[in-house]
C-alpha cells in the first residue's frame, strides 16, 4: 500500500493586529498635542526648580564661579534669625489675609447672585483691582497711606503712621492685599453659586429652609470644590507675595535685635529678594526658595486631604 502523506498543516495565519498599531498612533498623536505644554512645563517649571535646588548647595555671588558647599547654606539660613522672623511674619500675614478675603469674597458673591440692581457693574468694579499691576497699586496705596498729605489721613484729620508704625504696618499691608484679591475670589464664588442646580435650591425651600439655612446647609457644602480651588491658589499667591510689599514698606519697619534686622513686613518672598539681590548670597536665596516650595507643597497636600472626602463634583 502506498504510504499516506503527512497531514497538511491546519494553522491559519493571524490577521495583523490593528488595535496595537492604532494605539501607538493614538499615543504618538497625544504626545504631539501635549508637546507644547510639556516643553513649557519642563522649561519654565521643572528645570528652574532643579536649578534652584542645585543652587541651594552652592556659594555664588553672581560674579565668580559657583562653589559647592553642601548643606552649609541650609544650616546658615535655618539658624538665621532674620529668616525665622520672615516665617513668623508670613504666618501672621496669611492668617490675616486668607480668612478675611475669602469671607468677603463669598459675601460679595452671594450679593451679586441675588439679581440686585447694578450687580453687573459691581462685578466689573470688583475685578478691576485684581487685573491691575500690583506694583502700581502698591505705589498708589503708599500715597493714600502716607503720613503727610496722604489721602486717608487727610480724610481722618489725624496723622497716623500706617506703614511705619510696627503695630500697624502688617495689618495695613494685609488690608491692601485683601482689597486687591477680593474681586478674584468673588469671581470664582459667583461661578460656583451659579453652578448649583435650581432644583436643589427649590427642594430646600419646599422643605421649609430659610435663606440662612439654605446657605449654610446647601450652598456652602456644594461650594467646596470652588472653596478648595480658591484656598489653594490664594495660599500660594499670598506666600509668594512680593511686589506690593516692596512698593509699600520694603519689608519694614525694622527692629535691630542682637545685630539682626527684623522687619515687621519682611515676608519670606521679601527675604528671598534680599538674600539674592541685596546681599548677593544666591545659595542662601536658593535655600529660602526651597523652603518656601516645601511649605507650599505640604499646605497644598493638607488641603487636598481635607477636602478629598468632603467634596462633591457631580451636581447633576
């Protein structure tokens, strides 16, 4: 009998995997669209941070070559009474500004969303200080608060040292900053209030809730996403505030204690400027910047953890 031939192979050729190719094309396209943002992020955020961290380990006066000194700058700055004073001043400044400007912004937003006559005009007026140049506003307010021929003292009929009295300097600067930022905060709270569905407010009224109860039990909890955004951005802005303080007080008035000049408005950002461009200690200025970055990261993470389980984003 003839020998039977081997059975033909039953393997079927698989079609090309189009899904993986499409995913690769999609990934390439996504990175192409992200490239401008990535270049901006790396060039204007990540790279400067890395340079500042590297600079914090160097001794450099902008003229000679940088010299590696390790942790010497950190030891010097963290033991400097002027830097420690700036941390205390910044803490008091934040405690004054953040609660007051947030409360005033929320109150103004509540009034603007009630449909009162002239609300559109006031929305524009509230935002004008925030979009103006901070340094120019600082110069204007320095004239208003001037002890001699200042507008405020002229109206009051008394000479008050608003910017040179150690007890009044920080509250006066805080008042100017609050006046500047209230419009910005009001704008976001108006958007948050208008985003609350009318059905929820109607249900609260049907249940017998008055205006105050509706605000505290309905509107305020639903404003937590806006509150989180406002607090994070405001905190970062206040910690980094420099131009208005420079225009108003340049960190003063100063007290000399054990040879150290302790300014009553010498916030951390002002201390960074002094280290970098007055004493030309770029390494120590880098340390101040790194400490400021760490403080802001810790505060932002703490705020995120607090609002994480208390925030509702879906109002449908």
